[in-house]
C-alpha cells in the first residue's frame, strides 16, 4: 500500500512503485529491479571507453656491428628486402644479413678503396640489388648468384645518394639534384632524366602502382612526378626547413617523409 490508501489495489501499488526513485529500491515489479536514482540511470547509458596501450620496446631486438659505415645523412646505406635480408653498405663493401638465421654474406667490394657505397635498394622480389656509388655508377647484382649483372653510369660525375625500384624501372637521385629513370632490361638503360632540385637528391620512392615517384632533396623540397613524363613535377612541397628523405609513397598525396627539423 502507498500512503495508506485503501482503494488502491496491490497491482496498482506495484506499478506506481516503478516510478518512485528513492534512496533504497527494495521492491521488484514483475522481476524487474528499478534503478535507485536518476544519477544511476544516466550513468548506466554512457559507453565504456577502452584505450589501447601501445608498448614501445625499451631495448633493440638485435644490434649489428657496422664498422666503416659512412656517417652522412644524405646517403642511404641500408635496405631491407621482402625476403627478410638487410643490405648494409660499409665503406666500399656491401654485406647482407639474413634476419631469419643470422648469417652474414659479403656481396661485393669496390675496386678502389677511395670510393664508397652511397646507396642500396632491393628489387620487389628481393633477388636483385642496386648499389649506388660515390663515383656516379650504379651496379646491379643478382643476390642469389652473387653476380654483378651490369654497371650503369649516370651522365654527370656525382655520387648516387638514393635508388628505388618499381618492376624493371630503377630511379636514382644524384648529388647535383638530378633524378634519373633507367630500364635495366635495355642495353641503353637511361630512359629520361630531370633536374628540378637545386641540391642533392637524398630520397626517392615509387607509388605501389608505379604511376608516381616522390623525390626529396637537400633543397628542403619534395616533388611528385607523374610517369613516364618527368619534365615538370605535378606537385611540390617546398615549406620544409631542412633536407627531406622520402620513406614511403603509397599514392602521390599520401607519403611519409623524414625532416630533421
């Protein structure tokens, strides 16, 4: 009974009690427990937010000795293949470290000690390695056979600071700001070249479909090229404050760059 009203039936009393929110709610109506307060009713409707916690390792998984590695931001002495092999340029030599079994292979060595390796880049399938040098040459190596397939010379006597593959097309960037495109299947490998950067090209990346190429330079600029025509870039990013390395290029409007500033 509510308020001592004799005319109110037990069923009506139980129904009315559903809408009375007091400090204690002991009565159950047809198996339903009413909330104890308006505050508890509103708070029960709020979704629970679960935050993902990212764990960053405090220690490296592996440390490799790298004597004679050239301390130069503008070159690219490391490249990791799809076969889990790391190419490392140490002075005038290139070594391959297999991350699966830890084995090390000495792949090649330049004939003149005064010269050094300035860039390495894997082909898509991890069978071929392009090696850029300080004396304007690019060597193409068959890693499986440990054999040099050919030697490509650029037009000008400047070091080749970066290389990147798409299929049989090899892009290279030089110290004078020139970007070269080569087809390694052809006897005359050079397809075209362009010089829009005013300083050294230190980063190159193709899009996954091979339609665009991104180049980053010591002139603080990133250019996006539409291929095969590379006379003028289709997009320019020139507001950076230091040299640019392009690491990942998925589409011409979506890429990752490295700017020390």
